[in-house]
């Protein structure tokens, strides 16, 4: 298995795990979660719980499209494939860190 495939499947697993954690603790979470930390403090930072599901689905679509682009761009060169996939994997890791922060706030972990 190539590195780009490994990054793809690891990213998919991370997104599915985040969705699973969200589903597991759905009733314990408030209706809105702080997600958009780049906005000023207050209601503009909040997103509805259901929006998080759409964010996860959107990230999975982005991951899949990035995998297609990496395969197309790096037909002859795995370095190009790996570089493209590392970019999207970094985004998923940043999303995981933000998700972990939000979950620790509300689950008192």
C-alpha cells in the first residue's frame, strides 16, 4: 500500500471516528457548538450540531476529491501524490484537534 493510500484511509478513519464520537455523545452536547474560533467571541462562533455532520461529510468529499487529483497529478511520480495527500491530511488533523477541544469542553474530560 502506498503512502498516499495510507493517508487517504487514515483520514477517512479519523473522520468516521469523529462522527462516531459525535453520535455517541449527541444527547450530552448542547444544540450549538463553538467551532468558528476565527470569529469574534459570541454567537457568531457557534454552529448547530447537525451542521457538524455536514462538515464531516464535506471533509470526506474533499478527501476523496483530493485523492482523485493526487492520482491524476502524480501518475508517474508518487512524491507529488504524497505531497498533495499530506496537505489534506494536515487539514484533517487540524480539524481533529479543534474537534477534540470542543468535545473536552462539553464532556468534562
